[in-house]
C-alpha cells in the first residue's frame, strides 16, 4: 500500500468483551443497540461487511467488497488514550487512575496554588450538566470549573469571555505537569464554553486534550523514523502529544475532520493519515442520545462514498474504534467492548473475514507490514488477507 487512511470512529464499539463485567459493562453493545433501536441506513459500511461482524446485526451485503472483523482490547482500561495507544501498538498493563470521589487535596491544593485561584466543582459530572450547576458562579468569580467522569480525565471548563482559551490551555498544561506519578491520569481536557446563563451555556469547538506522553514507541514513531509521512487529524495530535507525527490538523467535529481527510487524500504522499472522529463519543454517546448517534453514523456513511471515490490505486481505507460508549447502556460512560475493523481498497473484489483479533495492536502490525516497516509490536499483521482480497 502507498497510502493508508486509518479512521477511528470514536466509541463505536462492537459488543461487550469477555471481561466487561469487571468494568460494569455487561451487555454493552454500541453498534448492536443503535442498529437494533434506530435502524440507521449504512449502505457503505454494510458493503464492507459491517453486518457480518459478530453481534453487530444489520443487513448482510449481497455484492460487497472489503475486509471485516473485530479486535479485543488487552490493555487495562477503556478510555480514549488507552484505546488509541493500543491501536498504534502500545499496550498498558496498569489502567490510568480514576477519581469517582473527586481529586484529593494534594492534587487540588497544588493546582490552585499554581494557577493562583480557587476552583469550583471537583466531582464527577456530565460535561453539560455541570455548566448549568456552576456556570453562573464561574462567571461571577472567575474560578475554573474542575470535574471528572468514569474515565481517567481532569476536565477544566471556563467561559471564553471570562478565561480566554489560550489561558485555559495554559492552566491545563499546569495541571498536566502536576498530574504525574500515582496521579498520572490519561488526559487533562480544556472545555471552553459560551452563553449567558443556566440553560444557555454551550461548549465550543476549542476543546483541547493534554494527554500523558506515550510511554513507548508506536507505529507512528516507527514510520516517521524511516522517513514515512505521518499525519494526524482531529485530536490525534493531543492523544500522542505529536510523538511520531510529521503534520497535524486539529480539526474539530466529524464534518471538519472528514473535510480535512478529503484535502489530505488530494495530496501526493506515501504514508499514514490517522483520523479521530470524536462526535460519536462526546456529542452522542456520553449524552445517551441513540437517535443522534444513529444520525452521526449515517452522516459518516454518506461521506464514506466521497472517501472511497477519492481513493487511488494502492490506497487503503481502514475503519476501527477505540472503545465503546453505548448510549442504550445504563452503566458507566465508556464501555468495554470489541472494536470493529473494516478495510477497503479500490482493488478489492470480494469480502474477507479476518475474525476476532487478539489485540487492537494487530492494526499497528498491519500498517507497519503494508508500509514495509519491520516492527510488529508483539501483534499479528493481517496484511496478507488484505493483499489477497483482490
């Protein structure tokens, strides 16, 4: 392959993993429940074999072309950083810390001292509900709102007219520097918002994620070290702290990220474009919006037509996810699930089942294999199935 376009449909899981009960996620199935309850029209992904993945459901293709399967997460956790790192070949044995009771005094005291102001909140909350709870007090006092969730995140919300985004990013970098050692959680997230009062606050597209730096090399590093072009679109640069990336477009939202992908596909290069489509997770999954999630899947599937039309000989379109966030599930936020794998190139003429892969890292091994890079990250490439499906 000359060019690989790896697209992560953030949170689009494909059924509970065998160890889901340990995470409170028994019965979770993001794709399965959405297809069952909302019946989205997804002809392009279905033609690649979506309905043939165990547990997903939906129509089975008659004259499809592509490679389909699913993968197991072996890392401890179910968050964005853990999932993306494993996709890129880096697995975690110990989960990132979480804070169901809020952050301890040693964290908050150090943070408030470093930023020179008190804070509000410090408890798990919905990112939209907490704005109604504390947004007006934030506007009166200027104190940043700090909150977390079931995931390993330290989230800081500030009104853009009270604390400009660049200052919020600076505050987040301070928090990132404090959250080390036993408190080295996965991400510090800047959550800027606007609005006049309760019921009218809206988060903006200026969100930024400040992840822990990767603790080892990934397929991005392996490619870049050998002079192969790598590009991130969306929050990929945040998740990997730009490690292994030659270029990035921090586009915000699914439409903007797909638009950026289309521009990248019009360029001449040999290498990998790594895309994250965050809206499935942040806009619909966490808000338990089944209908909205289904519509977002339909939107992406319609754009998949354009993506496939722009593909050249030697290109590979590779779709997967990083975890689940089942909007029909009543448990925790993210859900511990298999992730789907769908692959297509213009040369493919039939459907090929690659089965259940034992780790997300098989994707990294496959990308490296197709790009002629020797690293396999302790995983197994399915490049031969891709090459032979022509």
